[in-house]
């Protein structure tokens, strides 16, 4: 077989194993918690499989591997802003980050600003 076909078959087998392994876990956790906590009905293996598929569609798939592109725009904008700052502005920013910001700011840094 050619390499892309082998890779596709390998990935398909991997995901089958993942779903086959996680489906019973979802089913057992659901059947253990949901009827007792919320009074819901127990589910079957295939319902758990469908629940996993639904959650995958709604929440963007499994997060096993880091995905490139998410947050890159933010990171790029912050780098541009950082490069446009003067050394004094950079030091002021570092100092603010070191001492906390917003309602979590330490008391001594609040009194120093006033």
C-alpha cells in the first residue's frame, strides 16, 4: 500500500479503538451518576456512542492533540504590541503582571499607586 493509504487506515483504526474504549466508560459513568443525581434513564452502549459523537460535533472534537491556529492571532497581535512598546512601557507592563492586576492586585501595590 502507498503511504497515505496506510496512514489513513492507521488513523481510522486508532479512532475506532478510542471510541470502542471510551464508549463503555461514558456508558458506565452515565448509568452510575445520571439516574441517581438527576433521575434520568440508563443508556445503552450505542446511545453512549451516539452521545460521544454528539458531544464531538457540539464541542469541536477530542482535545488529545494541541491544535495549531487557535490563539495564534492573539499571540501575533500581542507580539506586535510588545514590539511597539518603549522600554519604559515594557517594564511598566512587566511590573503590573508581577504584582497582579484587577481585583487580585496585592494591597501594597495598590497603596503605591495612590
